[in-house]
DNA sequence: TTGAAAGCGCTAACAT
DNA sequence: ATGTTAGCGCTTTCAA
C-alpha cells in the first residue's frame, strides 16, 4: 500500500504538497497538481484513514448502537441515518448489542472518542450509572427513542412521545366502541415499553373505562412474543374485541395467532400496533397503527449528533421528534351491536 | 481524554511500561502494574484505537458491505457475523450501499486496507472491472453470496449454490403435480437472480416440462415487487397453479396479492420461495421455501475473512456454503385432479 | 523489569 | 507555491 511520502518522492515534491493536492487543490500550481495526481494514479495511492484521523483528531466516523438489528425498525432507521451521514461525509458504524447491556457498554466504552467522533445510542434503556459514566466524555453522545421521560441533566436526547402513541391507539379503539381490549407490551432485556402502556391506560381512564391489569401480557418484543401473548390472552379473555400491541412486530405475531385459530381481523377482533414499520402496510389485513415517523427520527438524531460533533459546547440538548400519528388501515373496525364472538 | 503518556507520568513510569501493563501484564512487576492501573482508573484512561491501529498496522475492524439493509436477509446475516467477529476481537462496520454501485465502490475504495483490515462483500454483483481493481489490494476481501458462477482467478469467495436452490424448488412443485408455474425473479440494480432461475428451468427440462418464458416476471427484490409481479402473472396466466419466487421477500408480496384477490394458498395456488428468512415461518400460511442457511453463510464468510487477515498469503480460496435444503411448510400442496380454479 | 527512541502515515502551522 | 518540522497516541525493538 503506497504512502504519502512515496507519492511525494515519485512526484518530486514533499508530503505537504501532496497533502495539499488532496484537500486544497487551489493552493497548488496546476502543473504540480498534475504531477502529483499522476504519481497517485501510478501508485494506486489511497490515504490511510487511520493516520489521517490521528493527525486531524477526527475520524469522520460515527457509531450507531442499537439493541436488535433483526427488528425491522432499526434497519429502516439505519438506512436513513447512513444516507444523511454519508452526505455529511461521515462513515456510519452500526453496532448491534443483541439486547445485551454488557455489549452495549463495551461498545460505548471502547468506541466513543477513540474510534468514532460521536455515538448515537438507540433505545437502549441505559441505566443511570451508565449515563453518568458517559457524561463528561469528550465525544458527543446522543440518545434517541428511549423509553423513559426523565431527562434531567442527561445527555443530548431525541424524544419520541411514546406516551402519546399509546394514547392515540387507545383513543382509536375507544372511538370504535371497544371496551374489552387485550394489551401486549413489548420488552427487551433492559426494560419494557411502559410509556406506551401508560399512555394507553391514561386514555382509558380519561374515557371512564376501567382498566383490567389482567389483560396485559408483557413479552419479548418479537413476532413469536406477540404470538404467545395473543394465545394467552385468548384463553384468559375470550371476550376481548380488540388487541393493542405496543409494537407492530408484536401485532404481526398477534395476527398470526388469530389467523391460526380462524379468528378474523377485524371482524372478530380489531388489532392496532405502534411504529408503522414497512411490514404494517404489507400485512393482510394491513395494520392500523400509530406512526412514529422512523425516517424523521433518524434524520433528527443523526443531524443532532453531527451538529454536536462539528460545533461542540452546546450540550445537552433536547429535540422532539414529530408527534405520533394514527394510520388507519384494515385491521380495526367499529364494534357493531351484536358483535358475534367465536365460541 | 487522557493519553498514555499522562498515565505514565502519573504512575511514574514510561509509556512503554504502561503499554506493557495493557497487553503483557506478565512482563511487569506486580507493584508497578498496580501503580499503573491506579493511574489508569484515576484518569479514566481508555486507549485511542486510532493510534493503536496506526502503530500496529491493524485496526481490528472489518467492514461488511451489503446492498440493502432493509432486506431482512442481511440483518439476519449481520447479527451472526457480528457475533463471530466480536468473539474474535474485531469490530464489524456495516456499510449499506442501497443498491448503488457507486456507493459500494466508494466504500471499498476508501475503507479496504485504510480503515478496515478486511472487507466482506455480500451479494453485490460486482462488475469484473471492480474485481480486477480489488485484486492485489493489501487488505483481504471476501465475496459471498454472489449471483454468478465464474470464479476464475477472482477473490476469495463463499459460494452459495443458488442454481441448486432453484432446482430444489422446481422439483418440489413438479412432484406435487404442478405444471403451469408462474415465476418471479428478483433483481437489484446490479443484476438479477438468474442462477436460481436457471436451476429452476433446468429441473423443468429434466422433467420434460416445457418452460414458458412469458411466465417470468423480473422485478425489484422487494415485497411490493412480488406483489406487482403476482398481479401481472394473474392477469396474463390465470391458469397457473403455482408460483415460484426466487426470494422469500417476493413470495411474501405474492401472498399479499393473492390474499387481496381472495385466492387461497395453497388451495388455489401453491407458493414457494428461496432463502428461509424468519418471515417465511411467520407468514400465514407459513411459506414453503428452500433454505440457504443464512447463519452458516455468515459464519463461514466472516471466519474466512478473519482467517485471511490473520494468516495472509493463501488467497484466493473458494469455500462452499451448505447445500440449499427444502423446507416444506403450508404454502404448497399437491395439485388435485379437478383442481378448481377461481374464474 | 523498565526506559529510550524510532516510527506508523498523515496534517498543519510556519518558514522560505 | 512549496518545503520544513513537529506532532497525533500508541507500539515495539533494543538497551540499560
């Protein structure tokens, strides 16, 4: 692998000139530029990004730490974040923790400030001790999509109004006349999606509808999780007329469980999720859900991080993602009088 | 951010000793180790991975370049590859090209050998000129899951027998009695999945069944692609009794198109895919498919790459992934005499 | 067992 | 417009 000085020697100039040709071509005489470029081409030279990063004190690399790469929410977000990063001349390094706090911690510890200029942490349900440790680090860290609301003196943060999302879902079902609603709440290893549940409960209370805790199933935030939760709900609450899942992935699992029992959606049971991943519109029946606007979250988060990297000193900052929005599709319908239930 | 020399100063030793404490603690007197470790803790020192990489000529980072992060095949593969990489003390940097050859080329050019110790390139349908350019690079590059069979003097390569996968799918449908089969072939911007199609054709010819080119729809390798292709096939070939999709994602789209028209699977039309992504078993009816063994491909590919990095000089190497395997689920059934077709 | 010193490949003043 | 020089933070012989 050719180096800068080899190029310089071949072109009969010094490394400084070659470096200038690479980044400030205007400052170099055209004839010299040509000679240097010829040498670069001849040697197949490409700058060593490690050396450049060391010298400049900037790697132009940002890390994106997320809990589960196979949960489609994250790839959809990664795609947008990477595009924005690329446009702003940064590499995006995706770090999957597989829901393991140890791994997440290790990534943060090893990478932040030493390999990456900044880190975007998604939905990790970080423990407060970790937050404490992260503060005062040199490298900017942005948290996004966390399932809590206590932002006191924390890190820069992109806030998603999960509580509101749960509320919107509940209001939709209530409006359709549903009262007996099964609830499936997702959780990772670092905690459950309780804000969405609280928003849901809140809307019920507001409407004067009693909330039955026994209607809540808390399961891993996966398709099989949704499937199992639905099976349980069907046996314990055969009279429910709707299911609220805190995540589209769970709702997808629920729809399979219902399909396997010949229960029709929404004829027998209405189904609503949260997030609006691509799968939601691809399911049949297409899923009514509360959109979190994944692309917007991605753009806002990565831009905040890059802004902080390029213009430090303003931390911490809170930014709000767009409000969750109801997307009505085919999986919910109004509870008709005489709603017939399968035995 | 504390540096090595600050730690050394605080501990009253030189940087060499601190470095030794970090990587060869056996070579340092316990009392010194303790002093150094105290200094490290006190300063919150963490090694700068950029500097280390420069000094050692090794970044312990590998890049994984893939065409479409939102295609679930890749996240499933990434997850395993990252786990293996982590166990072998490497960071995995995921680079999504969004099917853009330019972006893929840029990644390879910028990263291989300058940031990453090696690159694993998935399914990019690389043009031969790119391959040529890549050969003779210092950094190892492994190609996996490419949709071609011409491996003459190329790069290290993990071979997936796509041709065989197509053949297995065809044999299954033929055995069930199907003769009029619609075919949906996926493509990215860099080419179509023609090996799978050829394997399929081959099996038909072997069985003495004529192959009708007009039954082939070539579309983007996405859920909507499968949906559209199916709609077309239904209008041009209303008498088909089965659909073969070269990818589970397309099959999923097909199943939605059929569902929207009230066409039952497999009662009216049987459906088979290739890959066996998680979605295949989660669909209803669950999808009969030809498993490519994603996890195995991931393990083999990343291990080959890391082996090459740690033990260079053996390139090129060809490794075969496990043979594709039929997974029978609920989306295919035998063509009964008097198979009734919707009008 | 520890220290001294050179160097990884590049950048960025500063000097010419 | 180009050259000189001093690092960036770490590793690694080689000496002591």
